[in-house]
C-alpha cells in the first residue's frame, strides 16, 4: 500500500479484489471518502454511450492556461499534485514550487521514480485525456467547465513520464496501465471523472470499463476534487 505525501485534507482507502491492490490516496482537493462498495461498476453502467465526435477544433488552449490556480491557494495545479503524490518533497522558495520528490511506487508502472525540477521523469497525467474529453462532450462546454476539468485533482495523477507517453489520449478501450494491480483504481477514476462532468463514452469504452470493474466488483468510486466551473477570472481561447 502506498501513501502519497503532501498536506492531506482527506484520505481515501480504495479497496479492490481480484488482482487489484488496495490504494491509499491523500491530498488537499484530491479524492475524498468513496461511496458504497461496488459504486464504480454501477456508475460505469450508467454512463451515456455515444460515438466519438471528430477531434476538429481541439486545442490545449481551449482548456485554458496550463496548471491554472483555480482553487486559489496561490500554488499552481501542477505543484499541488506533486505535493500530494510525491514523498520526501523539497521546495524552492516557499512551500509551493516543488524542486524534488520521490514517486515511491508509480501507479502506472509500479517502479520508483525521482522528480527533479527541470529534468523530471514525472508527468502529471490527465486521467481522462483532454482530447478524449473534447470528443465526448467537452467541445460543447463553456470555457469555465473545460478549465475546471483540466485542473481538477480528481482527474490528475503524478506518474512515470515514459509510461505515460504510451497512453497518449487513449481511453479504457485503448490503454490501461501496465501495472495490472492498479487497473481497477485507474478505471474507477476515469468513470468518476466522466460521471462528474457528464462526459459520454463509446460502446467499446464502456464495455472495457465494465470488464475491468467486473473483476473487482467491490471497487468504490472516487469523489471530491474541485467544482465543475472555474472562477470567472480564468479564460480560454
């Protein structure tokens, strides 16, 4: 079991069976106490199914400036997640800018990864990729909701950079973490984000979600994160 560092406002114990490890997550604004046992599978079954819309018009700028401080804690979102997910964290000037930390057990690969600012082997992954969200509803949102999704701790995770690059903008039907013990937790997080933001899924994606979660029927659904609308001072192209 891995405990993620940082100032913790909430602690979540996500229990899994059938090959999915129990995970512990901490962090201000991160996932909070989960719901009833089996809630992840139930939520996956409730997601709306539609075809993938064209990627036409997608641009990262449509989701606002990267790592905007939407929770108004005077630290950017990237550093918030690094503080939450890394151990042995060190800072440069104050307690926001993370200069060093250790990802003791990367959720995607299972290996230990060291973060050093400027030459990092750690990415902050959007669990639901922004381009995937764009093709499944986000292109029709106002800017405030897109900015919220891009900076919501519920949708963000510090991971090994090299493993993350293989994901691209894949959904559950096209990519799962090589670390099989984390797959239940990972899929439950994708379901939670899609349910929270009312994103749809493709038929293949829903089938893949249900297949994974059927192997861990007690998997709970992560909750928490930020509001689904960013403060009005934030803008996107």
